[in-house]
C-alpha cells in the first residue's frame, strides 16, 4: 500500500539523522492488474536528495529546521494520499449503489 511505503520513507528519514533539502518522492503506479495481483501496484523512491546534510555540515538548528520541513512535507503527502484513496473508495461505492 502506498501510504505504508510513504510512512516507511518518513520513518527512515527521521531515523537517519540527516537533513534533506529539496528531496523528491517519485511514485510509479501500475494500474494494469496481473493474474498475481488484481489491484494497482505502486512503488516509490526518495530521489533528488543531493543536498543531504548532517550535523557535521550544518548547525544543529539548521538540521532541525530542514528535518522539520521534510517531515511536515511527508505528513502532508501521506494525508493527501489517504484523502485521495478515501475519495476513490467513496466514488466506487456510490457507483455500485
């Protein structure tokens, strides 16, 4: 599930001790079901994180600032994905009623 993958990335970033500046999340969705998996699949990667710093390069205050920004961004992305999933489920329920 996409939300679980996003949560794992968020947790891994939090546990890394690094400050991610201008990182991106790449989400690839394959909506064509296969015999093995009748549902859409999604894969994600954290990309474009060439500007990743630790406390040896930035002050503690700067690391905290960028870590907080990254975490808030991930939280918003997770909330948006959850909302999109809920809206899709509601539309499917309404269509089948």
